[in-house]
C-alpha cells in the first residue's frame, strides 16, 4: 500500500480545476485527477513503484479495480462506486473489483475534501465525479483502440464500448480492454473544461445504473474471508485488553497495582493512557501474548480511580439541566428564525405545548471497537475499520506524539458503523500500547467496554409550542432542542453552522430536520447545548443523527395539532405541504411520498378492529439540502395493559435516482427496523456517571422475533440520487407514536415508548 | 497443548484449557471467519458446530472440546457452496456481514435436522443471533431457499453430508 509519507491535513480539492489523466503504467492503466498528490507521481513513477490510484485502474488482464475512499459498513458503497464507474466506462460487471483506500488525501471525497463517511452523502456527492472518471476512461480506451485497429480518427463516433470491449461494427473489428491496456497506447489528458464537456449518459441510456447487480463484497461475507479490523494479524503482534473506569468520562487513574496480573501467563505490561487528545479518560491497557491472557491480566489489575467531576451524574441530572437551560431566555442559538412566534402565539386561538425526550442510545455494532497499531521506522501504521480516516489519523498521531503526516491508516471492512466509527478512541490505546511495548498491538474492546464507552446518541429534551388561528391554521411553532453537541466535540469549525442570530456557530447535527418543509409563517428553532451532558456523556453521530429526535418532536406535535383541531393527521400534513416560498419543490415531493405510503398501507380505506390504529409521519431527513423524502404509515395494536404490537410498517421514500434498487431496499428495510428498535427497545441510562447497560442482555436491539411486516415503496423519479442509509430511521418512531394515539388515545412523548407510559397516558 | 479436531483436521493449539474456543480458533489457528461479538453468549456471532450442534464458541472452553468434531464457517463447505451460502448470495443477505458467519452456522444446524422448517421454527432457532444491520427478513428468505434446495437435492438421491 502506501510507502511514502502522507500529508493528511484536510485540504480543499476542487476537482473542477484539475486535469484528468489517463496513463499507462507497468501494472496497467491508471486514471485519476492531476495535481491531487500521488496521481502525477504514480503516472511518472518507475513501473515497479506503481500503485493503484484514484479512481481506478485497469490491469492487463482487463480487471477494473475501483479504489473506494468511503468506509464500507454494509451499505455496499464500494460496490456502488464501482457500478457508477462501470456504467460510463462500458466495462463488464464481472470484471469489476474494489479496493479500500488508505488515508492518502488523493482518495479524499471530491466534494468534502476529506475522508469521512456519513450523512447518507456518499452516492449523491460522488456520482458526478465517478461518472466523469468512467466516461474519460471510455473515451481514452476507444481512441486507443481505434488507433490500434487502424481506424481513422473520424470513425470514433461509430465505436461501441460495451462489456469491456471496443468494437467497430462496420469493419467488424474489436479489441478488449485487456488488449488495449497491453498495447500501452491509452494515454490521454483531459483539461478541466474537456472533462466537464464530456456528455454523460442520460437515464434512458443506462445499462448499469438502476440494475441490481450482485454486490462485489457479498461472497466474502458468506465464507469467512472478508477481513475486518478485528481480523488483522501482523508478525510479532501482541494483544491489548482495556480496563475502563466506572465513569463514562472525566475519571483519572490514581494507581495501578499489577502484582496479580504478573502471574498471568503471557502478561507483558499494563499501560496507563496519557491521552492528550482527550478522547479517553482513565483508561488502562493490559498487554499480553494472546487476547485471552490480556483479558485475564486486565481482570487482575487493581486500579484506583478519581471519579472526576461527572461521577455523581445520572440521566435525571442531564434531563433536569436540559429543562433549566430551556427555561432561560438567552440560552442557545437560533437555527431557524422566521417571523415572530411569540407574538403569533399571543394572539392564537389555541396554543399547544409539549415536551419530547429521547434516551441515551448506543451504537453497538456487532464488531466491537478495535485497532491495531504498528510503528515501522518513522511511520505509524493503523489497521482499523474507520469512517473518518482524516480525523482518526490525526488522533492516532496525537496519541503517538507525532505529526499526522507520518500516520498511514489501513482501511478494513467495517463490522457495522452507524456513526460509531467516525470516532477514534480505539486508536489511542492501540498506539500507546504499541509504543510502550515496542511491538504491534491489537486492542479489542470487550462488549462491556464498547457499550459503556460509546459515543452515544445524546439524551435529548425538546420543548415545542404551537399556535393555531381561528380557522385551525398552524400559524406559529417555537421549538427548542437541548442536547449534547456531537459534532462540536470534533473541534473542526467547518462542520459547524453559523447561527441565524449571529451568536456563534451551532451544531446543526442536533437540529437538522427541525427546518422542515411545512409552511409555518412564524417558526423559531433554538439549538441549546447541554454542557453537562456534553461533558459527562460525550456524544456521537448515531445513524440518522438529529432527525432521529427532531422529527420525533415535530411529527408528534403536528399530530397533536391535527387531533386538537379535529383534522385527519395525514390530510393536515398535506395542507401544510403547500410548497410556498422556500418549500417549493421539496414540499410537493414529500406530499407525494406521503400519499404513496398511504396508498400502499390502505390508510383510511378500512375500519380497524378495536385497539388497533394507524399513524403517519413524513420527514425530510437528513439535512434540508440533502433530503430523501420519506413517509411511514404504522399499523399497531395496543393492549389494555399498554403493550404495543407493531403489526406493519409501510414506508415510501423518494430517492430521485436508484443506482442499485435491491440495495436501496436492503438499506431502507434495515433503517426501518432501526427506527423500530429505537422506538420500542433500545434505552441506555446514566447512573453515578457511568452507562448502566453493559451487554445485549440489558441493551436490547431488535431481534428476529420482534420484526413486524415491513413494506417498502421506492420512488425513483429521475431527480438526482439521494441517500438511503439513514432517512427511514427517523420516520418510524413518530409514526408509531401517532398510531398508538390513533388506536388508544394515549399520547406518548418519550422514547423509547414503554407499556407503562402508554397505559399511563390512556388514563390521563 | 490441547489438540482440536477442526474442519476435519487435527491441530494442536498453544492455549490453556480454560481459553474460550473462539480465541483459540481466531488467534492460534488464524481462522478469523468466526467472530467475537459479546463474549457472553448473547449475540451468536461466534457460532460454530461441535459434533454438529451449534454452540457459542465464546462460551465453550478449549478443554471441553478435545476429541470432539468442530466445524467453523471455513469448513462448512469445500468451496463456500453449502446451500445456505449459495442462498445467502442469491438473496444478497449480508450488509456489514460481521454476524453472518454465525447466522449461517446457526441456520446450518437447523437444516441438518429439519430441511422443511416452518417460519416459526426458523425464528425460534435464529432468535439468539443478533444482526445489527437487521437483515432478518433476508436471513429468513435465504434459509427457506436453502431448505428447498436441500429437499430437492435429497429427493434426487443426492443427500448432503451433515456438517
């Protein structure tokens, strides 16, 4: 992989101003942008030094290898990138291969200028660049083939490029990609203007986009050969088990007694972390020759802690603090500031007010956090599946006390991500243990470490006030969102958003979604940082992030207003989605999506038995600018005990363009069940500063027996491709809450929904 | 050093008798298809067969399986072509894929005894295996598809060896 020193500082890579190069190297054809560090060198390099480059290479045997700079955590993004290239290139799908990128900046996202995977952004932000890269390759190959076949240049428009073959039907001549590459003739430079001028295929010409080709990574995931971070084996490697303090954050180690650990066979050393990156606090690594021995040694260590400033805090303390902050007039910053809700509420015919909460939630991917670190000369090599190589490499460097340019991140398949692997805590114990023992070290978290040290979805508290005029029209909505700020923790200003009231940047990843597409003339949203929660429960981005809680509040309140004004909740939403002003376009798409879900679910077409009900919700997750339009109809049965049975979830989603229809269904199915799991089953709590749930017996994601019937309708209307990994997570909880109300009259406002809460709300 | 009979081969491992089989398989034998998920028998990611029964290798000690026949995902079929593996590809089951070795091994122990399971039997048998990507509906479909194939093969007098 990468042999030379890399500069991993995020730098803007405006590809629109770079030339695109196609060149032949010893191992085949390489295609990539000029001026991006690495590409020019690769082309100019001595053949023996050649390495695969952005975006792809073609070997003399005709195999096309696409290097994916995105983390693949099960969304099959590597395969998707290959599919987009394949469409324009004219390759045969069975010739396509994928390769996972290192943290070399040449693999940075063309739009984001860094290596980060999240936000359901990958397909929408890479579609254009990958398409142009594929098309440029096709043009270069066709021209080279024409020359090699002795066709005059004016024949080039008669060439057909298909199935890894360039053919000229009139003269019956043809040449395979493999032979073209072997000829060494395919060399071409596209200026930025030429690249931009390439006419890409129109949807009616697609032969690959929109086809559910077999995912390239799936066979290796059925026979045990796919390599995840936890599977890395290096010569001379030893193992680290971590001991984490009882407090989630802020504890320090007072002393470590390793007398008993020394009698564990294979024990090497106990390493107290000195984490200047402040990603971890109070951690100790027990290093031994095997992981089983490292765990035994870890259990034998006697460690005394100072619990630190958060050692007395509980979920209740965080909630109390949130309520106190929300009650202050000068708290937080404005994310939305349209009109004057205070005045409008003062004159409204009816005012509704409600509090909505969500609990702490844990990512718990099936592959526990792990990282393997190896110092080789001046270079620190890290092997770990990670969603944010650019930042995680810098954290690893910080833990090692070296410049980030000396860190090479080796990407692996991710055994689940869901946002958890945007974080870099696992780098710190691996790096410091490797440094301390002078050997490569693989650190593996136990499930207990993984659960109690998660960068969790934060506990959230939201207060919503709504005003309705005499005609039942929603005229004012005032919405306060109080939470820890997951993205602020990164310390990267570019990921924060200026506040509307110019009170400094805010973390829009706590309020996205609250800037909905309903027309409400007076609408305020305040983002309020819960500093206590921020410090005690360092939070992260959990699949769908803010829309997972903002729409819980918004879509529940919209339902409450409909009920208070005697309207059908679906029809009420449709009336608010009028497409006025800034909502033009999006509102209509969301309305159509809601109608599709209603149609598929048979909403309002039949009388349901007593105790059953249907509820709707519709969302513009993830961000306003990157929305996929998603609606859900939930059908539930509510027992007199308050117990809820979800009978069916019907979801429609407008994704513009489908690259891989079957994958979209797989992602939406998974996201819907995540939404259900968060709505009914998953809850973490803080007590004495620590997360109480330690394994899958106390933190309980959905199992097979809890799966209801799920129906998915995907709307592909030819608009630009949008993301599908997250949006459907956010629509499920409010749809279920609204269905519970429809079935039983019980309004629930806290996630997860419990039978006790439902029963309590029935009586009220 | 204990000797394990694994995937038809006899291999000695440098591990104490109280070492979980999971870590002996992964580290000593460097067969990493069997995954660590919870260390407590709660998720099923580490499922292997011992004498044909699906067990959690994180809860099975090396000393307890001496002389017994152990099968891991690497040994389920010669070329990754067990009916379940083929069905897993046909139904495009895996997302992240991390739990799938355990899912396939768990399912294989069901189909070895019952090649015509009902949906309820499948759910009851598979409920201890977590999939965080929540590919459950595809897992069910793949098991049913594989069961059909096994019945067809069996009807043709082409019975597969149980693993």
